[in-house]
C-alpha cells in the first residue's frame, strides 16, 4: 500500500527561496556572458578591468559556471515539483561550483581578490554553504518520502 506523504510547509519556503536565489545566479550568468553593459556597469558597478576579467575565463570554466547555476535552478524547480531528481540537479550544481571555484581561485592568471577585493571570496563561501545545504535538504526530503 502506498502512503501519501503530505508536503511540509518548509518545502515551499525552501523551494521558493532557492528558486529566487538560483534565479539571480542564472540572471547574473546570462547577463555577464551576453556582456549586457547595463548589468555589468550600472547594476553591478564593475570597472572596465573587472568586466574584462570575465573574458579571461576559458570555455570549460564558463561551462562549469553554467552547470553550477542552471543545476541549482533546475534543483530548485524540481524541489518545488517534489521530484527526487532535485538531488541529482543539486549534485550537478555542486560539481559545476567546484570546477568554477578551482578555476577562479586556483588557475586564474588574475587574482580575483586583487581585482575585486574580498567580495568574491566571501560570496563563493556563501554560495558553497547554500549549495551544500540545498543538497542536504533535498536528500533529507527524499529519505522522508516527500520527494518522489
């Protein structure tokens, strides 16, 4: 006999907040890679040197960034749809984040902290904490039978 597990209220809160969070990341990725000057210059208030920094990313690093942000966005949608595949999407997102972080802080010829200050380091740390928390949450909800 199949038992139906009621959707807990916190799934909607976590799902909507994670969708907003990852939606911003998808917007940033898209606008940065489309070189939208309103986004880069006016909204993010980047200098020409900071904008040029993004042109130094190799294709594989940009692809990893895409997997990171789009994986999180898909995971958030799948969480709201109560799909166990949210776990897989969050794993893909973490893999993209790992490669992106390594590229940005380990392989880049430009030290992002010299160009941007400590912001990228702290932002990346916050992103890691949230990404790990979302994966943990999705796994717990799958184990509880909430995600099917």
